[in-house]
C-alpha cells in the first residue's frame, strides 16, 4: 500500500470517521491558518466519576482526529478534554462518601468544594484526577483543560468581556427558547455570591462591560460585582459557545439529547464573533428493554462491567459501529462484540485498502497512534510507535485459536466453579502450546468467560431430556465418536455431526433442529458453538459422557 493509494481511498471512504474528517477539510481547504493545529474537544462534567459515555466520546473523537490526519498527510491536531469544574453542585451523587459534607456545599463551584475522599484539593480535583487516570488507562493522546483554571486565572476574562458586550444579543437568542417562568430569572451570567460563595441563578444588569461589572440582587442586597478572575461562570449553552470561541475549537461531538444546545450555542458563538465547530450528533444508549439508559436508574452497563466480561478492544469495536443509530448497552451484547472484533481483525490483512478503511479494526488499531497514520499491535491501548503511512497495519490479520463463544460453552459445561487452570487444561486438546504466557489475549478471555459464566450463564443453564428421535441420534453420535477416537480433527468431527443430522431416520426437519437438540440436551442452552470445534476442545471422551448423561435422563 502506498501513501497515494491510502489517501485516494480515504478521500472517498464512506466510513463515518472519514466522513466527519472531510467536514474539517471543507472548513479548512488550505489547512488551518498559520499552520495551527486543528482543535478537537470533548467535555466532561466532574460532578460524578467517568463512565462509558466519557470513553465513547473520547474514542470516537480520536477516530475522527486520526482520519483527518490521514486525509491531510499528518496536519497538526490537538485533543482537549475539558472539565466543566466551575459548575455549581446541584445534587449530591448517591455513590459518594461524606454526604453531609457535600450537602453543605450545594450550589458551590465543584472546584471549591472539599474532597469527600480527603485525597485532593477539592471535589472537582478528585474527579478530574479520576478522569485523567481513566483516559491514561486507555493511553489516549489528549490535553486536560480545567474550566476553573481558565476562569480563575483570568484566561477567560476577554471572552467574558465579549459576553457582556453582546449581552442583549445573547438574551435575544436564549429567551425565546425558555418557558415564561424561566425567562423572568434567566441570565447568561451566573455570578458567584461574595456572601455565600454559591453560583447564583439571578437576573443581572451589565454595568460596565469593559470592566466586567454587573449588578444583581444577592440575598436582598443589590451589589455591583466584577465577574473576572473566577467570580462568575456562564450558563451552560453560553459557556459552551464561549469555550468554542476562546479555545478555538474546530470539532466536538455530542449526544442527541444536546441537539438544541448545539443549535443555540452555535448562534451564540456567531454572536461572539466566532465560528461553531464541526461535529457529530450521536444516538444514545438503550438498555435491554429498549429504554434510555439513566445513571440514576442504574440500568446501563459500566465500563468496568464491560471489561470484566469482555475486552477493551471489543468495547471499542462496539462503539465504532454506526454512531447515529441507538445501541443496546447491556451485558448480553458483550460476547458477540468480542468475537466480531477478532473476525474483523483477522480479515483486515487480506482486504484491499478500500475495504480496510471501512473495517472498524483499521481505525481502532490506529486510534492512539501519532499522525499521519500510525498503528499499534494490541488495540485501543496499543503502545504508540511510528509507522509510515504506506506501511501495513501491525496487528492486522491476527486471530485467536479459540473464539470467546467457544470458551463460554466450555466453561458452561465445566460449571460455575470452573477454574482458569481447568480451562487451560482443556485448551490443550485444541490449542498448540496452550499456556497463558503463549496466548495472553486468550488468557484475558478465559478470565472474562469464567466471570460471565458465573454471573449470567450458569444460573440459567438447564439441560432437557431427549425427545422422539433425538435419543437415537445422540446414540448414533456416541457410536461415531467412539469409532473416531481422540485424534479426530474438529472438521472431521463437524462432518460426523452433519451426517447424523441429515439422516432422515431421526426425524429432524433440518440441521437447525439437530443442533438445537445438541445445545439443549448437552449444553443446557438454546444456542451454542460449532459442535465439531466444541467436541475437539472438550474432548471426545468427555463429550461421550455428556451424551451418556443425556440418554440416561
């Protein structure tokens, strides 16, 4: 693959990161003026701990960033992870210690509330540290920016002056979007009370825009107050627009629930003399019942849960697919995502460049690599190293000797008390050099399969007794296995299973019914693996014991 071939394919690729990146090409046909870096931003509200939504937004934005670098041959880019830690605490999160302490600081800027964990300078500093640890865990390339630092240092003072100069225009944009009652108290400026130190939601009057002076009622007294140096913050939509203009943000994506905010913040950014960023509005996650995921309901799936039952790469793969479509986010989607990731990774090396660019794994393997098009070896958290754009993608074509689905079926048969050592012992029937050190990625999935089986599969497994001609078919399979012995290959075993299922004497309408019989009578599940592979993994003798138990029933 040459750099020209890669560029030509990228220019017309329908993969969504390239479609998004072409918005930036259109924004800057000659590159960003002065050779400045194109700025990507993601936002974070530090009133709680980072979650899967934080991960997906940083990952997806990174994928667009890398696509832009590919299209431009390595034009400079930056990614800012912005923390809105000047926001006032509206509600005490249920999962925090020292609830009384936090309750006493309701309404105060998050960066000025003591840390309930007694580890950091403030509540926001604690959660910001969690965010940075979280992003560093996945080796994202980003710059952390704190709203409190910008407000307190005066770095936002000129932008705040612009808000005061355009106060009337901003009010004209916002008031028509508000309910009548809210209009009476709305202000783009949220002063920090000099008396209580809380962020106030009160009407304000601009006294002197250049000096940053406003007037408002503070607990019964009219006060003149300077908003510079961290003595005020802005309402959400105004704050977002101000940040875009002050930082020079060129790209930011967000969830569908912020559609109105994007529109109104865009108008405000123009009123401030700036240009709204390009961006993608993505669909939200749903639970297994098709209901919107809510942190308060706890009906979603946390990133730690995903990584307990699946792999980091599979999470990235799941989040890559069609961000404009709603996704079910529950534990049941994890196993398929794991196996599909490896299927796409195995295909990657043999695909022409046009198909590679549409393969999610091509993007994921390059997610945390430096421009123009760098690649790692293990997925999202691959170590950064430089590879010429014309080179192949390290890691492409890799495959696992056993699927996650097959591991789950093996562990399901072994039972809820199965151990890692037991699983590896059985893998020796199927995998060359079956040692964790030789197959570290398989070992990760072994641990995940044990946890998934323990928590979700074992409690639901129930083998049924054979019915009708099923018993005779199972007896025929037992006889065939006895004749085959322990050295039959997975393919030979699979053909054996096929031949029995196709025999009209056993009364199966199709192979699907035969396989369903095998799954339900031998494995206790309505779905299952390729049986030849399972028999080779579990062992012929052990499979015959399963058949004997089914026939005895």
